[in-house]
């Protein structure tokens, strides 16, 4: 599967499209729609399920040097006001401030990031290491591992610095219950 086919399938989900339309209007630096909402939409198309089957939330990242909670909270509230009518759980987070709260919440190290795509690089699974953003002339896609695992319904651990085998096992089990066709690669 190439970038164009992936995009065509992921954009069949109208929530993905609405978020991608809204992010540029927010004028956030380095803003991306990321992770499961993209890969899981593709899984749903490939397996003939409802387009939003199993998608628990829609994640967006941006990278703003203002690491105050107040600035991030204002972005969260604005996005929810603009897209609340969709009825989807949308989570947007400033990747410049993740290192401030992640170790306390998860008990794992999380050195500061330098751009939003650094956060994508630290995702728990390789198949969700995908980000999309709208440009004036189309879309930019960030997918360091490509789309083969998404197309082949493979869940593979991403052994990044903040990897947790327990969190990976829990996520993989949840997904396997929702998409029995998945092949899960064990975390060694």
C-alpha cells in the first residue's frame, strides 16, 4: 500500500477529514492528525466494518514552544467547540510539553521532543506511527515504517525509549478483540 491509497482509505472517515480541515484554521504550529484513527479507519475499510468501528478517540498533535497548561487548554477547548458536533472524542496535545507530565503519569522516561513527529516516533506500535496534515496542495504524510503493517493488519511493537510491554499487551489484546483478523507480534 502506498501513500495515496492509504490516504484515500483513511479519508473515508468523515471525522478524520473534519479534523484535517480544522487544524489549519487553528493555525497551530506543526499540527498533525495521528495514530489509531488513521490505521483503524483503514482496517475498517479493508475488513468491511463500519468506518468508525473500534475507534475510541481521534488524536492530533502540534508543537508549540509555549509549554504552559493554559495555552494547551485553550487549544483543547477551541477544538472541542469547533468540532463537538461530530460526537467524536478528539484529543489534541502539544508535544512540546509531553515530557512535563508523561513520567509522572506512566512512570517511564520521556526526554523532550523537538517537533510533533518526534511524538509519532515514540508510539507504542509501528502500525500507528502515522501522521497526516493538510497542505495547500494536498496532504503530507509522515509514516516512518510505511503502510505494509496497516494493509496486512499486523500489530508490531515499537521498542522506543518509553515502550511498555504491559501497555503494548493491553492495547494489542483490545484491538484483537475488535479486529480478530489482526496478527499480533509479541514484544520480545
